[in-house]
C-alpha cells in the first residue's frame, strides 16, 4: 500500500509539473505569434489577453496537481512538522490560485464587455 501511495505521489507531482511546462510552452508559442503579428502591424490586444488566460489556466491546473501530490505525500508520513509544512504550502498555493483565478475571471469579464457593443 505504501509503495502504491509513493507511485501515486510521484505520478501526481510529475503530472503537475508537465501541465505547467506544457502551459508555458503553449504560452511561448502564443507570445511569439502575437509578437510577429505586432511587428507586422496587427492588433494583438485580444491575442495577449488570450495568452494570459491560457497560461493562467495551465498554471492553476498544475498547482492543483502539485497540491494533491503534497497531500498524498503527507498522508504517507504524517509528522507534526510535515503537517505544518503541508499547511503552509497549501495556504501559499491556494492564495496564488485564488489570485490567478480572480485575475482570469476579471480579464474574461473585461473581454466579454469589450466584445459586446
């Protein structure tokens, strides 16, 4: 059982990291496309907003996987110090997730208002 939990922890952690890396790569591609478009004189404001939304989405999803991995790891060895560290990590990541989510929701609402005549 313990070995299965360790595999689950590592798989969840790796999945979280891969999601973040994939999001950053998608963000870099979108960024380069928008910069090329900007150099050609195109209007890239919408593309830049979409870039922030896509990157924020993948960062949030990756953070959720990393939080899950930390919880699984702490379940395997629940010392007081580990619980305190986990609580701190979860609190920090939750604040980051909330901030990103709020910003994405605000950005999405602004985009919808700008699109509506």
